[in-house]
């Protein structure tokens, strides 16, 4: 509806409220009390927010209706026709009621916010007047978001010397006068409407455009919680937004924008910032004090956090059972400070990689690793039999020294691989083959080969033939597998606090997998194919993963092994066993010795020493002697069922960083709704009834609940999500300086052709007027000029 009345002094949507007509905005942006006896002055010039020019009076009536204006407002020409005014059209139940009394200021503001949402404009809080007695709020203004003095900006496009870059924003203030004024009723906590003005000097949002309003884009608790939960799975704000839009059925069903998700995610960083190191140390110390058998050590250099090492009760239980052989390797890009993450790894009774401790170190110096290993041993109380680790960049450096043509030779690669990874060779055989390879390809002068040969006792598998390795012989693959697992949960932009939260999630996933494997072992139902009782006995003792390995050896021994000869020497059965590979038909011969009745048995292949289970050759002899059970002395505890108690696989960190009863109830409420929908998802009538019931509950809650009822600001909400008990007043532990990764600054990085081209075409350095040279300095820092001036001053 349009009205074109030149002498109109005020126009208001029909309601029981009187509209107050004069708005004075001082330059300091504080509102004065409104006077009800003055008339509004619309002769003040306004800028049209669409055209950017001053509007003039129009006599075209309904023909002035435009697509931008929509049909959500009555459009009225101001006196003099210099400005169009927009009066919102909203349902009566949303109109402010001058006779109403609101129980609190929050309830009053919520009423006006809902009105603004229906009208098609955003609001913001403005001037507050407080009582002189108790400093409580007496008067509160809520204004249109486009309220404010239009800035008088000037810019000369030719002057680029000192021009300040302006922020690119589509939001512009228009000096809109629409507002509402709330006043507290004397001697009560209730508020009433003192004044209300509903005319805007800018078009209002259409129904289609209201999804872009501030209220529509406001993040709900479910959005904020989803952003946090997604971050624990190493998903950023944008990916979380894309995933949520998919779950909601499309982007058109989303209220918030991706930028709103990113803005909320940034608040996590703002909260942590320089408190990061202090918060993570406080968090770990709380765990040490409150969790059973939790150990945490840290070190500082000049008040900067440099090293951390920790292990919980489950890590220690793993180390106790499986810590005879461990490996560790540093991984990079796990946090924004460049600290190296060092997980300690072992093999559990399911033949899976488990973490037995972890650390963060600032560099890879000898002193740092010494501190880390000492802290690790202090936590666990005993030394492992064997520790395996990598050799940093040694293998990569070897490529630079070896002729590329040799590396591409199939014969060389095969023979070199056989030397490095053949576990059944003797040290003498490996050394002989090594020297043969070196001489044949003239590698004797290559430094890397000389160094590796000198250290052969520390890395060649042949030298560890008699050591129990339990599948950790290929240490690099196990460590790299562990590092790859953790990289799914961490990234280079994480704060230390974020890193620790994601580390906990990774540990929870790892232990959840352990529970699944334990359950699979309990419920396993095997199809026995051998007549011997050895197979059934193994199924009762070993975990499912290990039983499958044992059964493979049993079947190979029963079907593909044969006894070539047997003799008795001093009460021992000495047997020669041949094994035929079913694929390649290759024949392997071993000697087995058996002493009865003790059932002491050995094999020259030493498979039991390396893997911890009996080999196929021994099983052939046991079957031949009609032994129905595996001797207990050859059944290692580390491979048996129920080695680790199930209660150790349950996450315990939650008992320290609890989110409180309220957040548990929120989770339960969401779960109940999901369960209800799942029960009636195929019943249309029940779904309709459920939707109607939820709408009724929603309306009731909107009437009874206000912003004040249990609302947390974003800072408090983020603290609860992160499990931060309190923000430290003083920072005693500073965040570490950003560290450089291994290899940085060694000048051994391969330079791309494009980089070489750019560097060769760079402009010459500027000429210094002090010395006349093209150098990387200027007159102010020129050493020649400074020396010359000093000489001149001394002569004077």
C-alpha cells in the first residue's frame, strides 16, 4: 500500500501504541530522551541507500513500487518529498504493545528482535542510562542496524601516497531513525515501552531476503557444537559448513553462512592465543593430580615451553605387556609452533600398533632427545629390550650420492633389498653379499655406503636374528603407520591445546578399535580343518588375529612340510624338515630338535624368536609326535586373550574436563529426538502428530524462556567445550617460538625452474647514494657513508 500525502506529519501501522516523533542523534552517537510533544522533521536530507543520491518527491503513486522494495512495507513520501519512508507490515501479534509490561529487559529486547525479524530489518543495542543508586539499567535503546551518522568521506584517486585502505563492505548506515526505547518501571525489575518509532528511511528486506538477516544467520548451539566436534576430526570451519549443509538438505536450508562458521571458529584462537602453553600445562597437571597413574613432564627454556612428555594408565598397561620392543619417530606439522610430535609405539596382542606414550619437542638435538627418553623411562619405570627408530634424512641423502642409473637397475635393487630385509640370513652371509655388491657396482668410495656398513650392527636384521622382535623388525613402516594415523587428527595450524584435544580423540579411536577386536575374539567361531587338537587349543588361548597366524603355520606344517630324516642324539630327536612353497615350489630345509618328555623344542629358522609363535617346522614335529596341545612355555602372554583389562580401554579424560550436567542433558535431548524420529519415520500420521507436538512445545518454550534463562556467552561456551576450568590471570609459561623443520636452511632443497627464472630476472638493487653502489642497503644504513661522516666529525 502506498500513500502520497505531502503534508503528512506521521504515519503509523494501526496499533494501540502512540508513535513518538522526534529523533535527535548527537555526534557522539548517544541518544537523548525522546519528547512526545514535538513533530518529526523530515526535511533533513537523506541519501538513498540504493541510488546513493538525494531522493525527490514522487507523484507516480503505485507505479513507484520496485523489486527492491517488495511488499513488506507501506511506502510513504516524507513532507517535501525528499525522502521515502518505509513502514513495516507485520502480523498484529508481533507488534510492540505500549500497555505491556515485560518481566525483564532481555524479554523486552527479544520481543522487539522478533518484530524486526518479521519486519525485515536488523537491530542493535544502543545507549544505556543507568540508575545513580545501584548502577542498574534504567533506560535502554534498541535501534535499527542502519542507525548512525553517514560518514563524510573524501578521496582523491590520484593521491596514493598516504591513503588509508578502506574496508570493502556492503553494509552502509543511512541515519535511520527507527528505534524503540525501554524504561524500567519504578521499584520493579519489569520494563515498559517508553517510545517507539517504526518508520525507516531504507527499503526493508523481502521475505526471500530475510534469510540473510543477522537473526537468521545467528548460530544455534547445535551449529557451534558441530564446529567444535568437526575440529576434533581435523575438519576446518568451511568443511564443517559444507558438511552441515549436506545434512540439512542443501545450502538453501542453512541459516548461517560459511563466514559465520569461520568467525566462531576464530573465537577459539582468540581465547587461546598467548595463553596456549599455560593452558595446556595446567590441563595436563590437572590430569596428573586427578587421573590414576597419569604422568606428565615438561621443560622450559627462558620461560618458553620446549618439551612435553606424557603417559596415562592405559599407555603404561600397554608398555608393561608389550614394551619389550618399541619404536618411535618424530613427525612434523602437528601444531603451529613447529614442535615435533613423537609417539612411542608397540605391538599389542592383536598385532596392531598401539601408543605407549608421547612427547612434543622443540628440536631434534641430542639434549632434547635425552630429556624425552629420560622422561619416558621415568613414567614407565623400566627400559625396553630394543628401541627402534629411523635415521632421519640418511636414506634421502644416499640418493644424492648414488648414481641414478644404478638405482634404476633391477638387479641392484633386488639384491640390495635382500640384504636389508632378509631376516633369516646370517651376519656373515649379509656382509659377504654386501661387499660383493659394493665391488660389482664400484660403490666403495661412496660415503653413505661406507657409513652404513660401519653401523651395520645397528640396522641389519641379520644381527637381530636372535632377538624377540614380535613383528617390529620393519620399524620404519610401523612408525610411519602411527604417524599417518595421527596426521588424520592434527594439522600445522593447531594450537597446542587443540592438538591435545585431537590427540585424545585419536587415542579414543585407537582404544575403540581394541574393544572391537576384543569383542571379535570373544565371539569368534572357527571352522577347524585339521584333525590335530593343536588347532582347537590355539583358538582357546590366542586372540583372533594371532590364532589366524598360528593356524596358517599349523596348516603349512601339516600340508606342505615333510620329515626327511630323524635321528636320536643324547635323548634328543634331531629331525630334518623340508617345506615346499605352494606358489613358487621353492624348498626350504630346517633342522628341529625335540627333547621329550619336557617338550623342549628348537628350530634353526628361529621364527619363534622373531615372531613369538611356533613355526611350521615345529608344528610338523608336534603333529608327528601326536602332541595335542601347544606347550605353555611357548605361548607368550603378550598374544593371549584378556591381557589388557577392558576398563583400561574406556576414555577417562572426561572425568577431569567434564562439560557439566547441563551439556549431558543437551546431548540426551538430541539423542531422544533422533530416536523418536527413527521410530516413526515410516508412519506419516505419527510424524504429523510429532511435528505438531514439537511446535506446541516450541511456542510454550518461547513464551516461558528468555535470553537470560541459562544463556552462556560465546567465551563461556568455548571454555566448556574445550574443558578449560579457568583462564589464568598471569602467564608464567610462554608459547614456544616457531621452530624450523629438519632440512630447513641446509640449502639442499631442489629449486624449481620457475624459481630460477624469477630469481634471474629480478630487478637490480637500488643504488645507494652514500657509496654509489647497487647494494642491499640505503643511504641511512650505508657503512661507507657512516665511516666517512665519523671521519669528518673527528677532523672537525
